[in-house]
């Protein structure tokens, strides 16, 4: 099967007016809290962010100063000076056309705009933090993975681009695309890149589906979801338990390759991915020796938690919304870590050391959860046998563990829990970390589930949501059977569903075929009384993936 990689921006505007600019401004950058750098001194070499994408306008005002130049390659001498098997790869490499020209093909800037746009978002995050010296701190390595003559924008050479970036000095790799079915070699590239200590950041996809796509779904990749201007899930963003963190994905300002001073507002999880990549680069630039795991920990553990109580997306958009200011403070001093812990995050880590002021950590995020997975890490404790911790559920000790005998993974079947260190006598360099993530409820089966058979001659049926709104993506069925020779009368007591979208179907018999349909209802108007033609009726409730309502209820009775 051919691999298909979808650019996860959704092109929105080809030009900007002053009125549009004043309305939307730079809200996406403001919402992730980019602080102005207090100090510009650092002994770290520039952080290299590889953008694996379609093509790049290297001369664009927004990115020209940020483009990485290979110091070991002499330009245009047709010699592989650095011995990496790529001739004259001074400013990146074109994987698809096998040359060093990563620029946008002539007259195709409307199609090949993505790489320029993504690079500019990363550059702007750096500039908003570092100002005029930003391009000295962070560099962008352009890796082109779309042929000049391609008939569409599917990035078939995406994984080959990852390999090039990993072999040529990238610290961070930004993959603002998704889709396809990677083979064993592709997955090996991801794994080997991660093992080199390179942080890989990927987009979850733009299909409004509970499905994290490759490469973001790979455990080695930081998976990014998108939010809108209301700080809720962006309408097209995918979601799921394996999402890591969210960032703005609506009206995000960036460069366009039409001209050196052309810009657009765009939307999609690729924009969110670029924002997180920019934040990660700024964090990594602060000091030598920061590991990709350190950066990921800082991003997740300082994110702004989601407080929406709806189970539709609870625990499925990641730990929270990226917050660069908090993340920078988090890594600046280990004593700062505890101040950013929040019980409302569904994903993150509890970091316990000698300086930890608290002995108790609560996990109680908004939304519905079957339970939580805990993964204790005792690799930085010299004598784990001296220490223990307990897990408390509903004010009762659920289990207690000695650190030397702690399982690699623990599943706690509760929507909330508390971790309590029994005796924090850790030594100065001891660090006990518990990584955790929630297992969200399947909201499609939260209130009604699959098929139920009813044989009572009278009864009441409703959508099951009670005082809550019913769930998206549900498909629930009831089959009512009364004695042979009798019929069924239906009287609705209430109805509130998305009009002309979320329907309650009443069907004679047990199969939903057109000739058996009795009626279908939606909206807010109470339906008329309905009578079946047979003694068996299928009730079928189907919803889509957008708006929901309070639901419905009817009572039925047997008649002659």
C-alpha cells in the first residue's frame, strides 16, 4: 500500500488586511505565554530544528536569518566535503529530487507553501523570546520531501527526511504532517532517531477523529493536538488518549512563499506542532546537556490544564496547553518543579526529590476516566529499598509499594487517586519519578451502548445522559418486542438533539432498511404520537461528531 502523508495545515488566506490583522493579531503566540528573555548569554551551541516538509523560500524575511548552514560543506564545489554522502548540502537537502535545492518550484507557491509557513512559526517563537539575537540561538534545517513535479502534496519521502535530519545534526525534528502506514524500516528510523536523543514532534491529524495518526502515534514522538481561540479543541483536530500536549491551531500567523514579505493566517494541527517545536527549541537553547526527556517533562508538567468537564475530549487532548514561560522557569531550577504540579492534568509526571515540599500528589483531572497508568522510575535512586509510596483511592489505601519491588506499570481503576510518599528520606541526588496518564472513558458508549432487548409491554426509554448532554459518535439500539398480534404506541416526553443531524429512528422489525422505517425525529419540537405496524420495533439513536443536546425520552405501551 502506498504511503500517504497529509500536510496538516488547512490553507485559509492568501493575503492579510489591516482589519484582519487587528482582529486576530498574534493571539496564538500570546496564548502560549512567550516571555522576553532576561539574559541573552548562553554557552550552548545553536539548537538545530529540522523541518521535514514540502519546500522553503529561504529568502523570506521571516526565516532567512534562521536557516542552518552546514559549516563542513563548501558551497557549489560539487564535492561531498563532509563525507555524509550528500553533495553541497549547505542549506539542507531535497530528499525527493536528490539535490541541494530545497526551494519552492516555479509558480507552485500556492501548493508548496507549507515548509515556509511552519519554519516561520518556529522562528517567530524564537524571535518573540530572544529578540534580535534569536537567529544566533536557534537554526532551522530545511529538509524537502516533496518532488518538484508531484501531482499532490503527499509527503511520500517523509521518513527518509527524518533520517537525513537525524544523521546531520538536528536536535529537534518537526513533522507537521500525518497519515500513512509506516513499514518496519520507517519505524526503525523513528526509533533510532529517538535513541540519538533527538526530540521528534508530530501532528495528530486534521480529521476530527479519535485517532492519533502516524508518525505522531509512535511512542517516540511528541503528539500535538490543536485548540481554537476559545482554548477548546479546534474543530478539525484529531484527539485521543495518546495525545501529549495542545497548542493553537486556528488563525495562526506565518510566512507565505509568494514573496519575501508575504504572510497568511492559517489553521490546522501543523501550526500547533510548529508552535510546540519553537517552544521546545527555546527551552533546549537555555543550557547544554538538556535531554529530550527533560524538555518533554518541562512542556507537559507546566502546561495549562483543561478544565472542560465534558467526557468527549477529557484526557484526549494531552496534558494541557503549552506554556513556555512556565516551562522555562521549570528547567531553571529543580526547586521550581513542585510549584507547577496540577492535579487537573491527565498526563505528566510526579517528580519527587529531597527538596520536594509535598508528600502528597493528587490526580483528579476533568472529564471521565476508567483509571490511570502509573510508571515509576527509580533509576536515579541509590538505595530504593529504603523508600516506599502508597496509592490512595477514596480515602483508602489501595496499595503500597516498596521502591525496590515496584512494578514497571501500575493501573489504578479509578477516576481520581492520590500518591503519597511514605518516608521521604531521599538523598540529595536521588530523584523518584512517576510518569502517569489517564485512560479516558469511551464517550461513544458512555450513556448508551450497542444493542439492548426489551420485552416488557410498557416502559420508558431515553438516551441515558441524564442531566448531561449526550455524547458524540454514539450509535445505540433498542429492540422492543411485545406479544404477537399487538402493536406499540410511542409518546415522546422530551427531545433536544442537533436538528437534522442527530436522529432517533423508529423502525418496524429488527433491521434498519428504508421500507421498514416508521419515523425519524430530531430537533427540539416534541414529535407526534407514533404507532408501529408490527409487534417488534427497532429504536436507533445516531449522533455525529459535532454538537450535542440534552437528549430525549419517550414512553411506550402495548396496544391491540
